């Protein structure tokens, strides 16, 4: 084995060291960029999956709720029969609350049946009072344990969808979509003021998914 004749011939030159450092830095920068891109893609994917889960939950809730609507008058917290049996309006079902700023508005309210109570464990019927509320960019669903609201009754509120934009709520009558529906009880009896809509349409936009639309048929059950 031949040894270097001059000790100065061993090792690397300054140019070689600088070149190696440059290549290492370039590879490191590319690795960091790829890792950052992968993490961002993962975050986007998780966000889209979360939005899709919310969309599917909303679709199922609307289908179940609208398919079990009961045109039944109910008692309000003051003990009197409320005139509204089924009311929907994206501006708010209560005209007195529409002008209030930064406050959740009730956009859909109704009574539904088909609320299961296996073994009659809870002392209640299968009827349930339900409403949907819009608070900024968040849609809520709230429900009471009993269809007739008492002063001390507190609804169970759940977040259905967050981050939505341009929400629209429409109701199908014959072959025309209308932006509001109102079915009133006549004197607290089983008679109502008008026929229910055939279907309900909800349209909105989500940043990660774009424009979304749900159309569900209104299946009016017999009055309990």
C-alpha cells in the first residue's frame, strides 16, 4: 500500500469541503420542504375529513327529522298553545329577533315523532320538539325532552356544522321553491292553516369542500 509521500496530500481541500457542505445544505433544505408539504397535506386532509363527517351527520339528521314531522300544536313555556306547528325562515322564524345583532336565530322549528324509547325507560312519548339555530357560521340543533315546553325545560343543543357560508333554506311547494314555510295551528286543535311543503332544501358553502346541497323529503306523520 502506497503511503502519501507528502503529508500535505492527505485529507480534503477547502473547495471540496465547501462543496460537500453546499450539497448537504441543499439536501437538507429539500427534505425540510418535502416534510413541511407532507404535514400541510395531512392537515388539509384531516380538515376535509372532519368537514365531510359534519356534512354526513347533517344529512342524516335532516333526513330523520324531516321524515318524522308531526303537525301537532304544542304548548309554549307560558302554558299556552303556540300558533306555529312548522315554521322555517333563514332570516329567523321569530320576526322580532331578526334585527338583533350577534345573536343566534331559530331558522327551523317543528315537532317530530319516531323518537325511540326502548322499553319505555324514560317517562316520555315518542314526540320531540326540535329546532335548528344559526349563530354566525355555526349551525346548531336543539331538542327538548318533551314536545310541550315547560318554563324550567332546557333543550339539548349540539353543533351540527361549523364554518359554513352563504346558508340558504328553501321549501318545495308543488314545483316551486320558496324561502319560507309557515304552518299554523287553528285554535290549538288538530286543524292546520296550510299544507306542509313537499321537501326541504339546505344549501351552503364550506371552505374545504365548496358548495353543498341537501334535499330531503318531508314525510308528515299522523298527529299523535
